[in-house]
């Protein structure tokens, strides 16, 4: 499945952020600790179980309320997760659910991310296509991503739907062609999630680079689609530099 095409033949990388550049699984698990502790359940569930249930609820909420701002969507999912897990001794308060929704900007970047982005931007335009809202991404960019500059930022808030909706990708492609003169065949969708990114990217005709992030749980699919495959973004930057 891997391609013999060169990364350096392309002009633009379109990134998923949370799961690819930012360790959203660690971020979510950390943000869930107060709820678990309040219910004396800190060691009751495996991380895999927590993330699997969370991802299912998040995807369902995104489909049900596609125009809901991401921080509010997380706050809405929080009590549903508590109920699904049977955490009934202390149901989350509205304030606790809001805190969960506002945790996004504190989710940590992967250790290789910032250096890799700075190396990749020497060759590519860098675009964000994220399922969050503008305020949450701004907090991430100013904090964990250390103000790495992106050429274009497109959030679910801008589009009014969440990936894997094809409209998000089509919106991004119109913008990059209008603003940079970059055609779809010059774009590489760069992401961890098969569900959110690689499968829909293929449907709109994009090449994609799978940043596997070994051990990742959320966003996996039985059928793995990609043109390039790397364990980290740093490995992708290494591969680009080896071509030059």
C-alpha cells in the first residue's frame, strides 16, 4: 500500500491536530481523573475501555449536533460518559463538565511534534483541519505547540460539521486553492485517525500520510488506508530530509 512517490513532490500538508500533533488520549485521560476519583473509580477501568467508550460517545454527539462548539460538545459528553460507566455516586456538576470541555488547550503535544513541524515547514505549507473550535485551538497553538505558525487554520466551528464529514475536507481544499493556488493533488492529509481522516481523505481523492502513534486507541479502523506510514511526525520529517 505504501507509495513510491516522494514527499518532496507535494506542496502542502493538511494536519489533524488532536491525536497527530497533540496527545489527545493522554489529555482526555488526565481530564477524566477528577470524575473517576470522585467516584472512587481511579483504577476501575482500563485506559482502553475509557477511551473506547469516550470515542463512541464523542462521535455520536458530533453526528447529532454538528454545529455545537467542541468545548461545549465535550462538556455535553462528560455526564453521558459518567452515566455509561455507571459512575453514579458523584454525577459531574455543570462546572466540572465545563472544566472537562475547557481542558483541550492543556492537552500535551507529542515530544517530536514542534521540532518536526519546524522542519516540515521549510518545504510545505502547513494547514490545520481540526475538529475543535477556534478558541480551543488557539490555546493549543499558544501553549503546547509553542506558537508554530500555520498558513491556514480550519476548525469544525468554521465549517459547521465535524470530520469525517466530507464537507470539512472539501472546505479546506477550496480554501487552499483559492488562497495558495494549491491543487488537491498537491496536498497530503497527515493524521493518526483512520476514522476521522484517512478514510474520508481517500473519498475526496487525497494522498495521506499515516502518523501511527503506536498504542493509539481512538480513531482506528479495521481497514487501514494510507500512502505513507510513519510512527511519529519526526520520522516523516526525517523521510523528507532524506529526499533532499
